[in-house]
């Protein structure tokens, strides 16, 4: 099965689009006519350029407002088609996409349309070309793939077939399983797009909000399962109209597209075992067991400040690396590595971002298989020279240059602490922090889809709905990506302006990275007391916040007073309660959060976020100081 993508999906001029598409690993492209017209170059040369990059032209599109017209418009439509057939022959492609008519004079009538397609197919056949019919969701008379199929069937010509596009079917809530009734050899082409569920005009939704399969909310997988069940074996092509992608980096968009397609086909293979798919197999999504470690790259005074903060959080240094300037800090099941190396990867991360989380270690069932899946999805394996006595721990590059290591029991990699570190790796209770609850990564809003696709295609993780967080100086979008049992929880925070707390951090750290780490306690009040004894200074919350808590919830006065006294934030959902306590920001806006979940509370305290951010900004911008 060939992978393909429409040129309209990627930003840039035609050569830039082609280069990005070829580099991402696609087999072919759909030429979107506008991209060709905007290019100044002979069609034969364009065709040769495309083939020289190892790409095939799988389709030329769109041909609009063809079927059901009265003469003389009908005759003109056929003349127009002949010109496009000339162009297709020069480019070197044999398939034309005809999308259903939106013409105000189109007459309708299934048999009239079928007769038009019979004649068009006859003309195409004379040149060895084929035509495919696609129902646009907003087509005047034809806006359902089942009607398009009836027209193709009645056209009775082997040079006309059906073109399916997941957006048009799913946006109209047409049951994708109706595709299972169509013979696979009569489907000439399949286009895929996802989209976020937003109530709006279908045309506007389609032209501005489509995204890659898995990035939106449509049942693209169910659609594709139905397609492969028909026996269809032609190209699978992404056709994504998206305002954000039009302004994005061509290479990133194309790579994300390829990743989404490969992951989708892997899911389809597993869920539709009877279908024959010539797609290379890959290991299934990795189940993350826990966050094995978080590593900071840091230096000098900043490193001292970080270690000091870790001590006030109840951590103890429990090991030093046998050869490198790494120290291991422990509490409960949490491991934090402080890396002060001046060469190697962590050192470059420090140079780039300042003190930063440069590496995340995840415990998985099979580390090598996880890297194999990641590589199939287009991720880059990561390695650096290994010193004597050190273990070769499989790793990949995450996004924005970060590194993710995979640790497993089977290969002995979980023993890395006793092998590579001197000193006892013994757990201790400290202030009662047990495990990492979540990691919060900050990025520009444009990068959020890439990151959520990265996590959801590689790991067994789900995304929860996007929430808006109000910062006094702008809006931040936040989305959680979670493993089913909470073994790994990541919140993605997308900043649009550098004046927000998140945007400021992003600008200061030159790129996306972890802005805060949330550590879980099973008794936040005991932890709060223990932290005070360690010299921890919580971020102060306002009286207004606690007055509002009293109004929002039915909290006993004594509990409310304990919350206020400890600067602890509170939230509830249908399942349980959530307690939060924040450190003061350090090193360019990073911070720690301490949380307790009771009764299966599933969120992240989003209602509290605006007040937490305002409190942090008060600390960072003392009273009376104008903002930068
Ligand atoms: O928005 C459109 O007009 C349009 C054109 C061609 C397509 O294949 C499509 O899905 C939409
Ligand atoms: Mg389409």
C-alpha cells in the first residue's frame, strides 16, 4: 500500500513541499492544482522533478462543477476536462479527482450524472486515464459517498471509480461501515483527514480545521478499517487543509503526516486481521509502567540552587555516578538526576536552554521494541559514547531535541542505578512524596498537535479535551495526555504570546521543555508540615482565593483553614478531590508542584490555574514594577 499526501497539506512553495514530503518517507503526492498553477515551471519538468525525488503523482485534483449541467455549460465542462487531461499527461499521472458539483445550475438526477461520468470516462479511456468521483460534504446534489457510489455504479465504465475522503463521510456523520458494501476494485483512491469536533459550517470546517489522523476527534480508524475490508489496495493519501499547517514548518508537517499514517495503518492491521495489508509490521504501542527518572542539565550556581530546592522538598542525594558529574536524588519512588557535565548531550542542552529537563526515563515492558516502534514512526534513535562500566540504555530523540530513555526489567537495564551509581540507591520517605504525578511541558501553541501525536502514536496514551487557561497576560491552551492507569501523565501547555508565564518560560529557555514537575503525596497536610521543617517556601495564595473556595465548595471551616494556612489549592470533580501546593519559581520560571488525588480525581486543577499563575507572576514581578 502506497502512502501519499496532497501538496496542499504542507506549507512552502512547490519545490519546498516536495522536498519535505520526500524526506518524510511518502511514496507519492496528490498535486493540488493551485500549487501547480502558482509554480512557474513546465509541467513535464515538474513531473520529472517529482519522479527524481522518488515520488509518484498518485492523483491530480480537484476538477470542480462537472456533473449534471445543462448545455452549453455541459459542453464547456467537457472542454475544460480535456485541457486538464492534457496537463495530466504532461505531468505523468493517470487519475483525476472530480468533486461533486456546487454549481448553482447543476440539475441533479442520479442517471444524468451517471451519463456525464460515462462520457467523461470514455474520453479519459482514449488517453489511458481514469477519473474518480468524490462527494463533497457540501455538494449541491451529491454530498454522501453512497450517492457518489450509485452514480459510479450506474456510469458502468471501468475508467470511472469512487474516491472516498474520510472528512466528507465523517463530518456528515455517515456510518463509515457503509463503505464495506462497496467493491474494493471500484474505489480508485482514498483520502484521509481528521478534524476536531467543532459545530460549524461544513465547508469552513473542512478548509481550515482538518488535521492528521489521530490529531482530531473523527472516527478515521473505523473509516479506514471499512476501506481495507473492501480489499482496496490503492494509495492512502492525506488531504489536510489547515490554517496552522499552512504557516508551519514543511518538514515537521510532512513528518507528522507520515507518522500519523503509519500509526493508523498499524492500528488497522491489528483491528482488521482478515485484511491483507502490505505495510511493514512494527511492535505495538508501549505501555509505560512509570517514570523511572527525570534528569536536569545544569551548572554552577543554578545547579546549587536546584539541589538546595530538592533538599527543601525532602529529597536526599543517594548516589554519585561512577565517572560523570551526575548525582542521583531520591524520595519515595522518585529519582531525579542532576547532571553537571560540561561535555556531551546534557551539556549542549544546558547551553541551549539553561537549567532544563534534558532527559526523561520511562520504564516499559520492552525497551528495544519501544525504540523499534519509535523508529518506524520516524523518531531518531539517540546514543552517545558509553564509558567503561556504563550500560547502553536505548533512547530516542523526543521533540525539540529532548531525549527519552527506555528502561526495562528483562534486559537488566533497570539495574542501572546500582551499576552506574556509587552509594546506596535506597528509597526513603522524606516529606512523603511518593511518585511523579505528571510532567508539564510548555511549547508554542503550534507545536501541540505534533507533541500529542508523538505521545499517542508511540505509547498507550489518550488525550483529554483541551482547556483554556487564563494568564493575566494572555491565554494558554492546556491538554493532558495520559496512560490508562496514570502511569504516565503529561500536560502540554501551548503558549501564543511570550507575555504569559508559559510563553515567557518558552522564550527564556529557547524552545519547548518541561516547565514543572508534579510530585504526588498521599497526605498533603503531613507533607506540607514536613516540607516546612525542611525549609520549603510554598508559593503564597491570596485570601480572595480562599474566600471563593468557601463559596464554591462545601468545605468544613477547619479544612478551609488548613488549606489557607498551608497555601494549598483545592478542586473537586465527580470522583474525588485534588489538593495542590506550589514551589516558588526558580531558574527562569521552572517550578515544582505537590499534589494529592483522592477518590479517583482525574484532572489537573484547571480551575485553579489562573490564580496559581497570577500568584507566580506576583512573585516574579514585585508590586509596582511595570511589566517588561
Ligand atoms: O474544499 C474543497 O473544495 C475540496 C476539494 C477537493 C477535495 O478532495 C476535498 O476534499 C475538498
Ligand atoms: Mg478530498
